[in-house]
C-alpha cells in the first residue's frame, strides 16, 4: 500500500510537451481513474508513474519519497496493460510464476503466491491451460494475476478492458472493483471510457491535452463540472448546451434568456451565482435525463422542441429534438414514449439542474448554489 504525489510533473518529447505540469495526490488505498480522450496523455502519465518513461520536470513521490530516479523494478508497482502480453508457450501457472522465479524467489513461496492469486481470481481450474485455451476475460484475469503475485504497493492499469466485449467489460469492471475491496491496495486505472471511470473510481482525474481539468468523486464531476469540457465528457448521452444570454443577476439568482426560447416569456432565475455583465453571452447546460416533457412542479425554463428522431431502449427513450435557430436538444425520458418524429412538444428545464458556462476560451462553469 502506498500513496502517490505528483508535483508539477511535465513530460516533453523533444520540444513537444505532452504533459503540462500536473499536480495530483492519490491517497493510500484509493482507486483513482485517469479518464480523457485518446491522446490526452493518460498512458504517458501512467508510464511515468511506473518508471517506464522519464519525468522531464517535476517530482514524483511514493509514500513521500521522491522516485524520479528510482528504476521501474524498484518502485514496487505493477502494471496491467490492454494487451495481456501473456507467454503463449507457458501455462497459466507458469505465466503467473515467471516474474517471481526471475527474481529468484524460493519455489515454495512462488507456489503459495501463485495459488493464492489463482484462488482470488478464480483461475484454479485453469492453471494447466495455455493462453490460447482461455477466453478473453480469463486471459485478462491471468494478466491481473501476474500483477497480484508481485504484491505491489500500487496497481497501475492501462485500459485493461478495451479488448473485451461489452458484457465481459461489465463483469471485469465488477471483478476489479471487488479485487480492490479485498486487497485494499492503491490502484490507478486509465480509461477513455467515462462509464468505467464513473463506476469504478473513488476519484476521477479528467485529462485534456496533458492537463488535469478536474479531480473529484464521480458525483462531484457529474453534479459540479468545473467547465464545459468536463460537463460534456461525463455523462451519456452528452449534456445539452444551449446558447443564451444573461439578462439579470440578483440574490434570486441568474436570469438568462435562451436563444431558442420565445422572447418576452418570463423565465425563473437559475440558482447560480454570477457577477453578470448584462447581455453577456453564455452557454446553458442541462443533462438529457433532467429535461422533462411537459410541465414540472418546480421552477423550470420552458421550451418548445420538435422531435426529429426517437430511440426506444425499452427501459428508457431518447428523443433527439430540434429547437429554433438550428440548436439541438436530447431528452432522456424514463420508460417508453409514444411520440412520432415531427411532433412538437413542450419541455421543461428544471432550474435546479441547469449549469451555466462562459463562452470564452476557458468555458468555465459559473458556481451553482
Ligand atoms: N514516444 C513518444 N514520442 C513522441 N510523442 C509521444 C510519444 N508517446 C506519446 N506521444 C504523444 O503524447 C501524447 C499523449 O499520448 P498518450 O499518453 O499515449 O495518450 P493517451 O494514453 O491518453 O491516449 C500524444 O499526442 C502522443 O502522440
Ligand atoms: Mg493510452
């Protein structure tokens, strides 16, 4: 078990910086997920932590000790990759034992550790098989087992489930979460999949272009995204973003007028702080699951939308709508709905669920009350 600290960690390849001074602290025993789009620097960051890439600038601390110059082997971490990289000519047992044998561990100790890991991962019946005789999920479990036998202080996972089909991913997600509960070891898990991040992490670091945009619990990110990027990245379908302008700010909250709403209609204030310059242009955010069809009991912004496409999932329905002025609105309605394409509907945007973002480059969120 170990904690991890990053102080202004920079990675440059030649003159190109791909990680721009990241500060991050992972607590002992925590499950932290790095999530972000492809190419944002997740693997680079993880490989620097593992010791597989040098740190260009800044400090990397494990349990308070600077490890920038400590070799990968001596950091006491174990990494699991997307490609399992199992030895095809070896049995599961041999694959699990190989690393320890290489380190010169006594045979009895190797055997005990391999058997304990196999038990934990339900691989006991498969120990004499070769990788080609295993399913994708079983192979991934062997890869995790190889990390477990090394008894690392921190587990590092780089997109370990990306090669598995959807059903297996859900199952392995649960297995890795359960494994973390049993072992209690610090885990850092990289994925581009926000659902994996939301379901597995204690805390999520959202990365974009080599920067951490936000570091928080899944629900902090969902409820209080700090900017439009995080708001759009977390949640599926994506949060709706609607053009608006501020028409007033007071103790009652922020008053905005949506471009897509009929002018003059009186709209309730949003429970959002803003030292608003009147007429300032903003982006109003609302998640598809918060848009109500018809009126709601609480205060809400009202809009008329034209349904363009309906997706029926059985348990829920997605309505893809057009608003005036070419804007779009996605509605996630619970259950089944009986709307035809082309139908006009009234929708309500409950003010308690709205977000407001700057339209400048920062796209920062206004503070929600
Ligand atoms: N060895 C390298 N040399 C130059 N650029 C690299 C190298 N490795 C990665 N990069 C660049 O660093 C950025 C981050 O890559 P990576 O960490 O692999 O992203 P992610 O894992 O988030 O998809 C990318 O733009 C990638 O092209
Ligand atoms: Mg990667």
